[in-house]
């Protein structure tokens, strides 16, 4: 397709950053990088284990280093990057990622996020039981993170539709944004 830019996917857990990112990278014929996966590979343990053993503060330090490495790589080769749900809450991470290409926020309704993550016990910031407790925790975290997510160039609702539909929507929105940037330059 000849895509020569990076795309940074941000958003809450369970919004589809990894599955959409993989499909988008395949469609654009570029590399896919997932910061959470890179953290696990770097540390040799799961994110859940990092949270349990070292806490969120240490995890965020590791995440910041991985983001810097990903940004350095992305300056050499176009790619699609999926970030962890809390990555862009850190303003340094947010600003750094915004320098390498358009930022796309994937979002979904709290009930949809709950349904997608209910059987996933590897979500260290969510309670492992009690549907209402889990939905409340999702709503609270979404509220705290919303300003960071809303700084994205494009926001796409993934509550409904298949992966193909969402990828097509991302491309359509990116084409529109790129067209507007081109019009501003000419």
C-alpha cells in the first residue's frame, strides 16, 4: 500500500489495540510493535508479575524506557504501535509518541470493556471478581485517563463492528486527517 508513516494506537484495555494493530499492520505491510509485549519480553515475566513483584511505579519506569526504544525504532522504519492502557497518561510518553505519527485512540463503552476482559485475570488494575466492582473500576480509570486519550488525533469507537470494519475506519480517518494536513501545507 506504500504507507510510510507510523500509527500509534492508544486507549483503554480491551478496546482492541492489539488485534486492530496487528490487522492494520498487515494491511499496510508494516511492522507491528506492542509495548506491553515488548515489556514482557524485556523483563522475561508477565506484566501481572511485574505489578505483583515490583509495583506499578517500577512498571511505569520500564514502560517509559520501552516507549523511548520504540520511538527510536519507529523513526527508522514505519510501523503500527499498540501501547498499554496507561502509557499515555505519562505526559513524556504522550509527547514522545506524538512525534512519530498520528495517534489513534480506540475506545469502547465500559460494559463492552468489561465483557471483553471479564475472563482475563491478567489485568492488574482491575478487581478479579465482582462484575459491578470491575465495571466501577473501569469507569473510574477511564475517567482519569480520558484527557490523555482525547489528545489523540483520531478517536474510533470499537464497541461494535468487526476488526475489518474498525481497520477500514482507522484508514478512512487517517486519509482524511492526512488530506487536511496536505491542504494546510499547500
